[in-house]
């Protein structure tokens, strides 16, 4: 007998803390954690750097405090996203921010004290039963201490960073908020819009709308160029002064954050660069389909509208579609998704007063996750739902690991999500109702990978060159425009009709202070998942357990070690990356064939 199921469109977060933003349970937890944190800080400062038993206790307190603050942070993030009018969340985030800073300071002191031990003695500790599971993370924390300057100098750097580094990053937001763009909207009305709203118009399916908006977009940024050039020059100037003092190369910090070798990064860009010809063929075909001789900057991601009748699925149908196609690869993934739907882990309702976008966040103390998004039934939101479920699955398979091993870097953070998304978008393409819809879905999928090949590549080229140039002094507006346009021309192999020289102003990612080079991890993550997908295809029988084992290790080894152990490949060599790229090229071949 078929039993009708009925999945809820709204989530349950009361099971963590009852009562929303003013939850008494949350307040009690905040008080409790503050007390424990104060005790931890005292214990760290009293530790002599030699007593092993005390060290193991401190390590486990550190892990537990990290989980507690994460748990509360997730809760605040959830209710503030679901109700954008709730202003009390800012107060709570502020309080959590200072708890996190205190925890960070104490853990820094703890890892600094481990450098008092001889290397030999330290290695003996790491081999003990209590510590061997988290040896990689502990050793990384200790090694990072050796890159730092004296206590006095580091304290000074941290204090100066508030105004001299983070301050410029925050100033960027202030500048962007002050920007208005006088454009014509989809309805043909003259309107004055914010940067975010105008950015949406750049993706319009209507040629005139997106091109006129782009003209205003470029012009308006250009007028404010000097303000942004100052901001970026000061921000990166501060970063480079810090790097010089610590004797770090431009990419050192970023590579360390991503637990990645430079040889791997070079290998990725080499393979990407060597495979641009088919991507160009795709762009050329797309230009033809849009009746253009060449694509302009805003045409690259413009949607193809071949059919008005797009298949949409109800939330229930979308969920069942995901369960069905996850199951073909991994019954455990499907069962996990079913459990998430049945237990109201997802906030998907289409209504006002909700923040845009989607995310997945973990409640580590309960081993559960929650997903936030707005579901509209299109193939696109079903992919998004699969993407976020992939994140949740990643947390799920790591839930029994030591908390210190669960913190994975940005480059591998998108592995499970992208993988789940590939499974579902491939399935959606296969069941498309018409040839037009098939082409449209395929184009959308290819277009998203083109961004990793071209757009992200240009960001990396720009950022690296700008850092180098900045070592010799501030770069002018004209200089920045030229660096940006040259990087775009190189990344797109001169194939576009026009470029976006002021992109260094409009893209927030260049202004993030604490995560330098917020670009290549995207390309890495995408190709890494595609490579695993390719690898899965070459293995006899079920790949499920091997895949789960790989995800479980994402927080406790370098990226190269992870790939060596689970895929038996050397990431510094091109082979793995080529196999990943071939997956995308296959889609492009199919697209070119279908649209002949
Ligand atoms: Zn994601």
C-alpha cells in the first residue's frame, strides 16, 4: 500500500532552544558557557606547559567549548534568517562574538605553550591513545605558532588590525551601501537601485535590460573608483606589511588555511588553461543561440529561454525526487535525506520576511543540521536543496569524530554539497520533459562550471598580480582597472565582446580581510567533487563507503594526503584534474550535439 507522506516546509529549531530569540534556555546556556570559558582561560594560564594529563583535559574542554558556541551561533543564525525583522539577534551575535574571541585567545595561548616542549617530547604525546586521533590538528595548531613573531609584536598586530585591516573591510560595506544605480528595471521604469538589486538586473533574460544596467553599473563604479582604490590599497597594504614581518609569501596564508600545496594549485590552473578550447566552443554556440556575434560580459550567464513551460515539482515531489536519485548512488544518503525531511530539518517556505539565499548549519551537540532556503519548485531550487543536503550529510558522517577533527577547510567544504548537486542536476536533465527543457537544464549546469574555469580564474590572476604590484606601492584606479581587464581577457582567452574592468570594486570577495584569495577554493572544490564523481565511475560495485570514508577524513589531514589515501591520486599531478575536467567537457559535447 502506498502511504501518502507529507513533508513540512518549515523547520523545527525549538528542539534545540525553546522560545526563539528570547529563549530562556539559550540565556542559561550563554551564562553557563561564559563561566566554563572563564575557568578554561584560567586553567590554560596556570598550565606549566609540561603536565600531560592537564593538557589532555584542556584539549577536551577546548573542543566542548567550541561545540557549545557553535551550537548557539547556529541557533541565532537560524531564527534571524527565518525572521529578518528580529533585531535582538544582533545583540546575541555580539555576545557570541566576544565569547569566541575569548576562546580563540585561550586556545592560542594553549598552543603557544606546547612549543615549550621539545619536538621529540611533543611527538611522543601525539602518539598516546588520548591524542593520536587528533594529532594532525594539534600539530597544526602548534606549527602555526612557530610562524608568528614575538608575543608583543603579535599583540600589536592584532590590536592594529581592528582599525587598520578589519576596519577597511567593514568600510567597503559602508561604501557599497551608499551606492545607488539609476537604471531601467524589467518593467521599463526608471528606478534608483542598490548594488544588490542592480546586480540581479545584470542576469536578466532581457538583452536590453541587462546591457543597459551593465552600462550604468560600470559607469557608477567608475565614478567612485578613487574611494574603492584607497580602500583596497590600504587593506592589502596592511596584509602585506604583516606578511613581510612574518616573512610570508603572498600565497602562504591562503594555502595554509586550505591545507594545500602550491604545486596542487598550479596543477589545477594548468589543466584548466589547457582545456579552454571546448569551453570557448560552448560560449560561441551560446552566442549564436542568443543571436549575438560574440558574448558580452553580461551575456555569459544570461539564461536561455527556449521554453516557457518549465516543469515544477511540489516540495513533496522535489524531496522524493532527491531521495530516489540519492539512493541510486548511496542508500545511506537517501535514508539520511528522508530522515531530514521527516524530522523537519528544512525551512523552505516561500514567504516574505525571510532572508534571501540558502545555507546549512550544524548543531554539533545534537549531531543534527538545519537547512535554510526558499523553495519554488524549479529545477534550480531542487539542486539547491540537494546541495544543502550534501552539506548536512557531510556533517552527519562526521558527527562521531572528535570535534577538533570536524573543522574542514574552505576548499573541501563544498565537496559533499557539489557532489549531491551533480547527482541531482544530472538526474533532472535525464528526465526533462522536452528537448528544449533538456538543453536549458544542461546549459544551466555547464554555465555554472564555466564560472569556475573563467571568472574565478580571472579573479585569482588579478588578486595575485595586484598583491605583487602592491608591494611596490599603491596602485591607481587606472592601474587596477587594467589589471582586472587584462586578467579577464586572459582567463576568457579574449573571447568576449566586452569586459568588466571595475569588477575589483563590485566584488565583495576582494575585500575580505581574514580569508585572502577567496576565489580558487571554489574552483578546487568544484573540480575535486567532479574528480570524485569520475573516480566513482571507474570503481566496480558500490562506492558509498569509500565516499563516506573520504568525507570523514576531510578535517584531519592535508588535502593531498586525503586524495592520496582515499583516491590513490597525486593532486600535484594533472591526471586527477584532467579526469574531473573531462566530466564537464562531456556535458559540453552533448550540448553542442543537441544544439547543432
Ligand atoms: Zn555550499
